[in-house]
């Protein structure tokens, strides 16, 4: 019997569990490689060629090339591993987070200054017809 | 004998480290946050701990997906600041206390807590940002540091209860170490935040302030909070707060709260910080 996952109804949230870690293993390990400066240089000079060195799915490679972080997460990426990609791009954690919300960086930054996204209506999928 | 005298809790947001490293602490965005640490910087200069047991999490830095230890103790003589993708932070090398670390490992493993022993490890912002917040920018860190890394990246992390009990075991270990040492335990990470997906940016002031209060006055009850409550209410990364329970478990049941600070935001995150003294 499959493990019960009570966290699957949290709106707009993917919990990085062991099943996701299995799906995303090579994607995340590719990200780890970007912690070394020579690898960052090789990746930047030819992203596709560098990605082809890793046994990742084509969908995972395309998500990286598109810098589509929501898609990378749905394909097993974890945000702390994916951070190596946007750090290599010179993009901040806040810019990367904003890109996943459908907001502009400016809108997102202002939301944070205003106290962040409210938990109201964001606990359980569909509780107010909101996201997720 | 060695003695645990105090505990510190603090968030360890990487952008805070960047603000310190780039000289931005007086900027309007950051000044209110750093003001919240002024008391603590003076306090720790008076306290002069010999050793800090620093509970933090590695953010896919020392531990890739090849191996993910639930609890790992750094037993090396030194730990280098890691290159997390933008070059290492310009902060001093962290000096360990191999003898006390080895003693803690032996003691808590005999006490049923099976720590992973780490003899070589780079440390990321999770460990170095709290040091910067409390000590500023010294030439060398003014105390020795024993890293205690907790997995909060790959779900499930250890339960808050397990963390709380580990803290108690760490205390028993420290108090049986035959050297006159002033030891502090720091719990880092949190507070509410979510860094991923359409719900990114979640902040829950009510949850956070309730947590700060219960951490001081009803930690035993707080330690029983299930994971689902952390991730649902405090965000997928808010579950880092289980690490604070190790710090709290290492202190007396009754503590004196010398300082409390709460601030939103630092980048994507709610910042919480407390100074708790034994006795």
C-alpha cells in the first residue's frame, strides 16, 4: 500500500519527498555540478551540450533551458538544488520565487514588503477557489 | 565540566549574508532587520561562549542527493565556507572542536540518537549567516563551532519531538564533558516562508508569533506539532523550524527570554530571533 501523503492538498506547493527525489535525481545532481566554477563556465558556453552529458529526461532538459522553475519542480527538481541554476544566472532567490507565482518581480517584492502572501485561503486546495 | 548556558534562535536567510558582505546593512530595506540584532551582538560579546553547537541545515551544498543524513555532526577541526553557486562568502573559516564533537557523538549514539559523523564538510549560508548576525565581520570567529546539520530539504525531516529529545541528549553529552567550557546551542532557519511554486511568498505572522511564545513557555507541547501543520501553515520551507526544537531541548525547562525579535521580510522570509538563557 502506498504511503499516505497528507501534504498533497496544499495549494501551489510540491513537497519534495523521496518519490520526487527519485524522479529528479539527475536533474538535481546536474544542479549540484554548477557549484564548481569550471562547470558553470562550460554550462554557460553551451547549455544544451552540457545538459546532454546528464541522463536527464528531455522534458527536464527543456525545463532547464526555458528556466521554467515550476516545471522543473513538477519533474522532481528541488528549490535548493535549482538555486544553483539561478545563482549561476546571477538571479536572486526573490526573483526566482517571483517567477513561479505569475507575478512580476516588482509586484512580488512589494507583496513581501507588505507582509507576504496571506495564509488565508492558502491552506487547502480549493478552500476559497484560489490558486492550486 | 562543560555547561550549556544559553540558546539562540535565528533565521539564516542567504540574502542577509549578502547584505552584510556587500555593505548594505544601513540601507532602508535592511536597517530594521539588523537593528533587531543589536542587543544580541552586545550580549554575546559579554557572554563569550567557548563553543557554539550550531544547528542548521545544509541547502544542497555538502550533501547532494547521493546521501541525505537526517542528523549529522561535524567532527572536523575546520569547515570552509562553501561555494553555493556565486563563490564562497568572504567570511572566516569555521573552527571546530573535534574532541567535544566526538564526545557528543559517542554520548548521544549510546543514548539512542544515531548521528552521522562528518569529518570533512563545507558549510553554507545556513551556518555562516547566523555567525555573521551575532558576531559581525571579525577577522576570525571568536568561538569554536560544532555544526549539527539536520535534513529539512528532503521530506520528511525528523519530527519536532525527535529534535526536542535530541536536544536533551546533547545537553547530557555536553554536561559530561570534562572541560570547563561555556557552551551555547543555536537553532537556525525559519520562520514562515515558502520559496517554491505558486504559493511562494507565504508568510504567517500568527503562526510565527505563536511559535516564538510557545518555544519559551510550552516547548514540550510545541514539540508535538506534526509536520503537516508546519508545511500547511508556515510554508514548505517553514518546516526548518523543527531545528529550533533541538536548541530548546538543550536548555532548562524554565528559561529567561532576554530578547525577542520578529521582522517581515528578508527577501522571501519572515525573520525570527530569540536569546534564551538558562536559569
